[in-house]
C-alpha cells in the first residue's frame, strides 16, 4: 500500500463506493428472485382444485390485495424480472374467483 495519504484516501473511497454498489446490486437481484418465486407460486392459485372463491378471497385478504397485482414474469438469463402490467386487483375481481 502506498504511503501517500491522498492515494490511500482515494483507494478507500473507491473501495467503499464499489462495496455499496455491489451490496445494492445483490439486494436488488435477491428481491427480484423473491418476487418471481412468489409470483410463480400465486400464478393460477384460483385454478387449483379445492381452492374456491371463498378460500381464494381469504388468501387474497390475508396477504393483502397489493400483493395480487397482475404481473408479467419475464424470464431471461439467470434472473427473471417481474414487471407490473396493470393496477391493483379490485374487490369485484377477487370476489368472483
């Protein structure tokens, strides 16, 4: 390591900035993977035999309607990404399922 304090400070700042960037990137990739996992599990939940309209409504309200937004799961590479394609599920949409 250099004895020059200016060079040492610059190296430390660059290291810290790279560490923060890597940490945020890892967090984002982890969140994307979790979102895709949950979206895959909930996809078609209302079509499973034994899950009727009442149970589906209970599940939706237990987790919260905000988790049942219509998403399009885009597969690609190692990590897929979920993107919102429409707004929240309305009360009438959840009652009919």
